């Protein structure tokens, strides 16, 4: 491959397609239209081209965080349902109607805002309601959803209630809490169903993010909202849940060796001299830094792959450059390929591993690389 960039992202479309199929197969009712592909934050850093591919393969529901993200999807030709998963501010309302987004409502204020907007534009809009069962973020508290309010929002000439959702706070590591949230959700649903049985049966009920989807198959309900799993990555540091389902990472970050030098023992490396060479050291400089999304927290911890072998980061990561130790990798030359994320030879740097190095979650690792705009579909 002839690539002119010093740093680029490869999007492995075959993996993306395969992940989409595997996720369908893992559903309690295998069906592509039961999947909401969560593609907020520029598709977790993968870019919107990958969303278009998902649509071509049959995905017809997408989740975003803002009306602006929804508009960007409409502009590239996304036709299916676009859920605004986290509510909205008043200024986003024109964008919601213009782009036919499906917001998840979290409060009576949001309802009132939509309601007054339709008085003027007389435009139909689908919406879901979000229940806060223990996330402590967006959503109605269960007790706020009384029968009269439910009656009001389920009989409107323009605004059509289509679904009810909740969001798990700890489905990746706290099954007891997740179970409790699920029960609160079920109780709330049951209460509402008594008031409006027929309407209620047609509502789409959903609660699973990737961790819920992977670890609680009996919580899949009508729809699942998968983000990180779609991109082949586990929501935790252990990559085996994703791998055992046959999911594989979509994002690969690559660069080239820009400079090489041999330093004697006792030399300071990088700003602040946080690393001092312990012996004669062959050092390579790579053109990626925190401005390109490499978290500074990875300094002196992360590793990259050169010729399929691991090279450890030396010193702190600079704005646009980093240094690695290639003493034990023979014949490294200027211009050699460097893999920052993804496979090279028999080895692979995974987002889950990087997240462990940086003491964060894999989601942040993927999103941090959204700054790399040189994307190549492979
Ligand atoms: C981001 C998000 C998801 C997807 O989470 P993953 O862990 O990436 O699968 C699902 N639901 C809601 C409400 C979200 O905000």
C-alpha cells in the first residue's frame, strides 16, 4: 500500500461486516433490525464512512448523542431511524425535526419543548422515553412516569411514542446492580402496561449497551444498543468477551519511523527526563503525539509494533512525537512501518490493552483517535 501520510487509520471493513453479522447471530431473536448501531462521536473515532457501509449491509437503526451528529448522518445519506439517545437542549429542536431524529425524552420539560414546537411546525415526530433506573444521568425517575402523564404522551396528534429505554451503569462489572436496574425497568414497564396495554405491547423496549448485550443475553428485549462491540472491542480490559463471540477490531493506527539514533547509558529521553537510558539504547522517533489522540497517560507505559515486535515507549509523549526503544529489534530503518493499534505479524496491540495501560476504558482509546482524519478503508 502506498500511503503518503506520516500517520493514518485503517478501517477494516471485513471485520466491521463480520461483527455486524456476529452480533445479529448472538441476539436472542437474530434480526438486523433489532440492532441500534451506536455511532456517536464520529462512530467511536472510525469515521462516518463506516456508518454508510453498515447501512449497505442492512443496518437501519443508529444512535447518536447530538442533533448535529444526527444531521451529519442524514447528510451522508443515512435513511433509517436515528435515535438521539441522550436528550437535547432547546437549541437542538429545529435540527431534530429537520433531520427526523428520534429523541429519547428524559423530562416533562423536554416533552413540553417538543410539544410547543409541533404547535408551530405541525410536523410528526417519533420519540422514545428514557427511564433512569440507577444510572443517575438522563431519564425520568420511575415515579415521575405516572398514568396521567403516560396517557398524555401516548395520545398526541403529532408526537408518537415508539419505545421505552433505560441505560445500565455497570453492566461490565456489577451483575447484581444490573439485575436490580433491570427489575426496576421491568416493574416500571409493567405498571405502564396496565394503563395502556395495546399501545404498550407495540412499544420497543431496550436496555442493553455492549456489556449488557454480551453478558446478559436475557436482557436483550426488542432492541440492543451496541457501540464498542460493533467495532470489535470489549467494554473491559479483557478482550476475550469480544473475541469469543468472533468479533474483531476494526480500527488500526499506523505510522512510520521518522528518526533513529543510538544513545549511551544515562541519557535523558523527552520532556522532563522521565526516562534515563539504562544501557546503550537504539531509539526510534514516531510522528504521533497527544495532538493526534495518543493519551499522555500512556507515556513510559505503552508499546508499539515494529516488524511484528514490541517496542516500548520511552519518556513522555510529546505533542506530535513519541520515542520507542528498538534496541532489541534488528535492522529497524527510517520509514519502517509502525503499528500503534492493531495487528502486525503474529502480535496485536488491542484497544483493551491500551486502556489498561492508560487506566481508562477502551471507549476512550477509540474516541481519542478520532483526531486522525487520514482514514483508509481496507
Ligand atoms: C453510548 C451508549 C451506548 C453504547 O455503549 P457501548 O458500551 O459502546 O456499547 C448504549 N446506550 C446509550 C444510551 C449510550 O449512550
